[in-house]
């Protein structure tokens, strides 16, 4: 065995080891959350393992305040994600489909919310809302704030999906007599739909997770992260881990279903070809 072959195998082994440590670092907190959803804590803080129990899952919504905050977060995430998905997808299509003067500036402003510190963005939005007597702090201001940074994530994700899109397919459909609207819904939209779904899932998760921007613009409205932050000084019930695990399971199920359907569709197209 040559020296170069030995070095190559050692390099691959080292790379695999570093990758394993990286995945362990990423997934260990998630495993901690899931495991402690089955813990029976001795006291008000679910941070030390005591014993296994299923009682937490029998009454996942026993904490009324936590449940109300969880529902509020889901509602805010759903509304803001819908707004951001529509706007971000249209921006991505426009920037990818057309070349126009000033497009570079649009790309810069699209990335700007992602590079701006959340505390700066949150405080700036709070100042904006304070100067407008039409809008009161609460559900509406949180939705506006979330949609503002979600649009950038959606636009960049969808744009990455359609970067290699063959726009001549639209021309072919129109040559066959399809209207521009019919061409979009029958040709363009089905092909970019996986990217739109991925972007919407990302935006939804970011909305559920956001704390800093929400903190500046929530008023008296309590979201799931704000409720946990406020309750952490008094108690950390296991229902927090249960609800977090529910979100995790649902997200993984949606992603798995999407991947399965996409792979099934690719196989059908391969068999047809």
C-alpha cells in the first residue's frame, strides 16, 4: 500500500470523525429536548433527569398559559409565512426571470435583513410602530415584523431552486396556445413548488423560534418563546419539551413526506422517459 493511499484513507477517516462530531453537536440538544419530555421532574424545573414517565404526554396542554402562547405562535407563524411566501416567491421569480436596471441593488437590499443584527431590526421596527398611532403593539405588529425578515429567506431559497430553471419551457407552452397565466400554473409553478415548500417551512420555523424581534414588538401578546422566557425564572414544566417535540415530529413528517413524494415523482418521470 502506497503512502498516498494511506494518507487518503487517514484523511477520509478524520473527515468522517469531524462530521460525526459536528452532527453530534447539532442533534444533542434536540435529543435532550425529546428525552426530557418523558421525564418526571422533582420540583418545578425540568433540567435534571429523575425517572421515566408518560404522564407528560397524557396531558400536553395542562399548562394553560403555555398552551395559549403556543397557539398564538402557530397563528402568527401561519399568517406571516403565508405573506412572506407569496411576496418572497414573486421577488425570486422576478429577479431570476428578468434582467433590469438596478437588479444588483435589489439583491443587496434582499440580503440586508439577513445580515442586520436582530436587536437592531427589532428596535428599529419598534421605533417605527411607536411613531404610527394606527398600529397597536400586539399580534399585527409581530406578523409585520416576522414577515419582514421571512421574505428574504423565502426569496433566496426559492431563487436557489429556480436558478437553473429552463425558461424556454414557458415559451414552448405559449407556442402551443397556453396563456401566460395557464403557463405559470401548469408549467412554472409545479417545477418550483418544492423550493417554495422548503422556503415556507424554513420561514415557519424561524417565526416560531424568533425571540428578539418579537420581544420588541409584542406588546402584551405572549408567544411561545416569550412565555418560556418569562416562566423560566419560576418554573420549566415538561410540557415545554412535549410541545417542542410535537413541533419537531410534525416538521420531520412534513419534510419526509415531501422528500418521498419528490423522489416518487422523479422515478415516474424517469420511467416515462
